């Protein structure tokens, strides 16, 4: 098997559609249903992109494979490999305007780190390696589900109202584990071939949490797996909902109802100590690179949107608007610098796989979750009432009020159609439910911002250089004090100067 195109992706999704619930409706055709078809088509377009003439750099020939596969699976062993991965992430992010946070190059980056550090999994190391090759050689689209539903955050899994509120092991059989419970928030799961499941928790697992200390992979259409989705934002037309009609990748709670996980897909089995150390895999080095590149593309899109919208109504000449646009471009360049720094500081693991430097990537992860809400606020501030000024839908252009639109909705140098089309995009991002979801996503996709910053920028941070600077100054100050004290006359009681 080799890298697949969009048609192959959609065909597999049609024949392996998951059990998907939107409200009381069970969707049996993810590819064709209005609520999900837009994002499915966009993901298919990404698969086509890697197969297009001129994009040969998005594929490579693995030494242990039978043909070209996606660069998302390339284990970097040189600076050039890192740059090739960077370019691949950017092409996919640009293609979706940074609006799809969980394209397949995200979880594949995580899985690649698992493969590169497979020895972490002990006796299951070869299972991880085999699964990585399976996903790579079949070019599968993976989602992941790692968080527990927020039923009672004050208590661990074993103390929830039902022991299978959180996903846990009910039984071990000759075929594999029987698991029940739920995981969230599986973004893009309705479009995925399989789901990578493992427990993410700020709380350390205790011995009594063993049944919940599991990691495995499962097809989305496996018996007993069902997806409960939030309200969809897709289904509209490309003029009135230019972003949400295409890029609503959907979030879902994954319910496991006595699901059999075959042994060859079980990577951690009730090993709470190993789960507590799972960060040793260092998958954040590669997922952080992907999310930083995606954030840069998204910030670039918002910057371009803001500039074009202000040009249309001639507010781009105002100093406060230029200052706001300059603020967005600052975030873009800080993100770009962090990505390049992470590549320049990459270090090899024991097998020679280059892992990007986490420090600048963590800095962006802990800043982007604050920058993006600010950027959305800037859109609201500089476009103001113009965001609420648009006619309800495209049919207005072919109605008795068409002449009103031509007169009152035009710009100084633009037709009403051109002006409205720009502001429809801005409104879809700045004031719609789709735009609100994106702000929430950027705030929390990597975890609680406060605890994330405490853990990565305080607990894990190397304080050697900052402390060295202050300690050096204090040492100098102490030396000056001793020197000054030696030259001063003795003024203590009974001293010579008394």
C-alpha cells in the first residue's frame, strides 16, 4: 500500500462509516450528510494535495516499505527531514486556512513519536512499531480520545458514580480487552479511520486506577463504538458560511459499550505507573511542531482577512487599525521564529531520530492559547458593526431588494457582492458559533492553560541560566560587601573607633 488520494479516502469512509449521532439522528453516511460532508470533502482534498504533480516533496520512500507514503510519517534524521516535515505541515495548514486543528498529520506525529520511542512500551514495543507501519502503509486518518467526560472533576475514575463512567477495562479475554466507558473530545473522529486512545490526566494514577490505565487503537466502526457529536456548524452554503460550511471538523464523545480491543492493538494494559510516565515518549515535540505551523497559517489567514476587510471600507489608513494589524503580524513572526528555533535545536534520541526542541514549541503553545482569542477580539474591534451588516443569505441578490444591496452595501471601490463576500468570511470567524468554537478550541486543545503553563514553563523549565544571572550578581555584591567591610574601620562595641 502507498499514499492514498481523496477518492480512496472517501470510499473507505463510506464503507466504514462510524455509528454517529447528532441529536436523535443516527448518521449512516458521513460523506453524504449535509452536517458532515463539507469537512469530509476538505480532508479528501488534503489527500489529493499530496498526490498532485509538483507536490512530490509531500511523499517519501521508506526503507521498509513498498512505495511512497506521506511525509507525515517521515522519521526525521537530518535538518532537511525536519524542513520537509515543516513544509508538508504548512501546505496542509494553508489548504485549510489553519481552520482544521486535527488533520491527520497531528495524530500521525504523535504516533511517530511512539514508534521512535517504542521501547517505552516494554513488552508491547513491537505492537506499537507494527501499528505505526500499518497506519503509515495504509495512509490512515487517525483521531485521538484522551480526556475523561467532566462528570465529577473532583474525584478520580474509580470514585465516579458508575465505575465505567470513565473508560476502563471490564474483562480480559483470550481475544483481548473488553472496555466500557467514554472518552472525549475526539475532534474529527467522524472522519477518521481509527482512534488512538490513551488517558490524559493532570492527576497521577494511583494503584486503584489500574483498570483505567490503558492505551490502545480501535477502528471507528468497531462494534460497540459510537460517537455523540455536538451541534454541527456545517451544512450551509459557501457564500453565507464560507468557513463553517467547509471546515467544521466536528467534536465527539466516544462511547465504548463493551468493546473488544484485540491484543495486537493494546499498547498499555492496566499499568498505572507506565501511564504516569507517558510523557517520556516526548510526542509533544512533533505534535507541537504541527500545531505551531498550523497556528502560524491560521494567524496569517486572520491577518490577511483583517487587512482585506479594512481595505474594502478604507479604514486601513487609520493608525489604530494599523496598530491592531501590526499586533497580529507580531504573533505570526514570533510563531515562525519558534518553529525555526525548535528545528535548529533538535536533538537525536537513542536511535538517531531528531526530536525538535520543546522549549520554543511550549512557548508558542502557552502563548497561542492567549493570542488567538486576542486576534478574534481584534477582528471584532476593527470591523465592529460591519460584522452584523450583511444580508441574511445569498438569495437577497435575486430579490426585490437587490437594488438596495447594490447601493448601500458596496464599498468605495468594490461592488456589493465583493464587499459582502469579504465580511461574510469575517463574520463567520468573528461572531458565529463556528468562530466561538474556534476560540474555545485554541484556548483548551492542549489542556488547561494555567496548568499547562505551570507544568511546561515552570516545573519543566531549565532555570539554570536565569538563576545563574542573579546568583552571579549576588556573588559580586557579596564580594563587594566583604571588600568594603575589610576597608572600613571597626565600629563594633569595644572596637578601635568606639
